[in-house]
């Protein structure tokens, strides 16, 4: 009986560790959606600039959006020949628990950055 209790205890400890690691890996993998959305939006803005000379042309009709699976809100700060795109996790969704990377940022020069406890993990 003692042996059985020891085995159950060990399984409990291992499963609690595994669940935490799995959750962290899922959150890290979901960052791909935010990064992809920023790069797609940057491509759209580059097309606008190549056609009209500026990123914030009224002919472009660029609007902020939420990613396909509702994990990130993507917003753009447009100013003539520059832009900064920011992806932030949607409140109430699983990605909102990402403390390592609370936002992803991409600008018109291709500089990629982020905020959070460990911004080096963002990109």
C-alpha cells in the first residue's frame, strides 16, 4: 500500500510539472500568430506605400484587426513615411496569460521588438 501511495505521489508531481511546461509551450507557439499578423500587415502597408508614396494614404483603407483565432489585436500607428504595428493579446483569451511577451511590435524599418518579462522571447 505504501508503494502504491509513493507511485501515485510521483505521478502527481510529474504531471503537475508536465502540465505547466505544456501550457508555456502552447503560449510560446501562439506567438507565431501575432508575428505572422504583423508581417502580413506590414506587407499590406508596404504595398500602399509603393502605390501612393505614404503609408497613411486614404486610398489604402488600412484598418486595425483581430487575428483569425482572436488571440491578438493588431493596431497600426501610421505617420506618412513611417509605421509601427503592435500586436497585443486579446483580454480574456489564453494568450493574455503570456507574461514573457505582453506585446509584439514591428516598424517600417523591420525592427522587431516586444514588451514583457522576457522580450527576447517575442521574436
